[in-house]
């Protein structure tokens, strides 16, 4: 469905000289510097896949999505989406994909959403029965039927994003590019959008490429992730293997010692350290340890043999930290 080979986009910017004479000199002799927003990126995405596209700010995620959408041209390399070359911007291609930018609006601000939907119907020349059937399905899935005649500027951020998704899906695209679709949304709205995207992907087998800084989006929706850093791909594979790609699998053990032992003495010295991993103590008296997964049992025995414990939890290292480690190694 999506084939990307050595896709590269270089931006050329004017290097401004400081001071008055620098400005004058710049009128006659300009210096430019080049920045590779995307550099030799290659990947394949099969039809119906839901793939996470991760990277820090400035990594090149949005640039890559814009190249796949035909909004900007690649400096080198090739991309094929459902057999089309996005850079040619053919009308047939525009009918099979949709791009949703979380920080951009395509709906008319001072009109009800339904008016924008009717405009899109005319743009895509959608049959009336197909348009109505698709609209009914989407508004019911997103539970926004009562908001169709409300001006977009009067909708909440979560309601606006739901309307943006409806607008993107009215023509039933086969490929959907999502750039931060849950940015700024509250927890309830994020959950509703994630549930909708999951259900829609399973129902219609739409190929989806999703960028997000919310790891909950990725963990709940994507089985595969592509990670880029400074324009270069540094990981492509199963989300379940990402921990190992970032280094040795670790666990976080947090425990709260009781105030004193049976003899009235502090149960754990403030400077207590485990023999198996990094140990820190928080202001509320809890200890936190980061240890290799194979040492969890030994560390637990060490803790319980040292003194009485009021509470103990064992959890995986957050995915955000694993990805941060990947970024640092990719520098």
C-alpha cells in the first residue's frame, strides 16, 4: 500500500548576517545553509496496517507526511501510495487519501460543521446516498449528531477534532495520515478519538500512519512503530520489541517502608541502596529502583529481608523513557 525508498527532503534557508553592514552585504552575496528534514527514509506499510510514526519535535515526521500527501516535493528518493506517486498530485490520488493535522483546521470557523461537510460532498462529487450513509455512520460512532448545526468556533476542542475526522473520512479514503490528532484534548476526548480510530480501522481496513507525542495513543492503537530522529529512521518494528531496541529490559520497583521496625528504629536507613540497581528516595519516603528484569526476584527478596514494607509495586519502564534512550543513541 505505502512504499517509501530513500525519501529525502532538504530545506535551503538564507543565513542572515548580523548588523547593518551584514544586511547590506546580503543584498549582493547571500549564504545559504541546508537542513535535511528527512534523510534516506525507507519503509513499507501493508493495506489495513495501523502504524505509529514517532520522533521528537523537528525529527521530520510532519515533513514525511506532507511528502506522502503531495504537499511538498522530496529532494530525492521515491514514494508510492496505492500505486500513485504523491508528488504528481493526481486527482485520482487525492480521492483515496486524507490528511488530518492536529494543529490545522479544514472546517470553516464561522459555519456549522454540516455546511463544510456539504461543501466537501460537492468537491468530491459524492452521491447523495453514499454521503448520507457515511455521515450517519461517522456522527454516530463519534456521538456528535447534536453538534452538526453548531458553529465550529463554538465547539469544544474535542468536538472540533471529531468533526475534522468526519471531514477527512467523508470520501472514504483508503489511506489516512494523522499528525497529532489528539493534541490538546482532555483525557476523555483522547479516549473517544482512540476508540473511534481503532473501530474504524478494523471495520474498513483503512491504512493509517499516526504521529503522536501521547504514548497512550501508540500503545492502544499500533502494533508496529517507526521511529525517526534528526530525519533518519532509527527503528522499525513491533511495539512489543521496542523495549529491547532501546537497551536491556528494565523494571521499576517502588516501595514504601513502614516508619519503624519492631524495635522502634527506622525500618530503612535514608541512604539505603540496593545491590542490584540504581536506587533513589522521594521526598515522601518512598524508594524507587531501576533494575534489570532478571533481578526483580532478587531485589524483592533483598527489600523484604532488610525491613518491613507497607507497599510495593513493580512495573515496566515507561515507553517514553525507552524512546528517549533510542533518540539519545541515535544522535
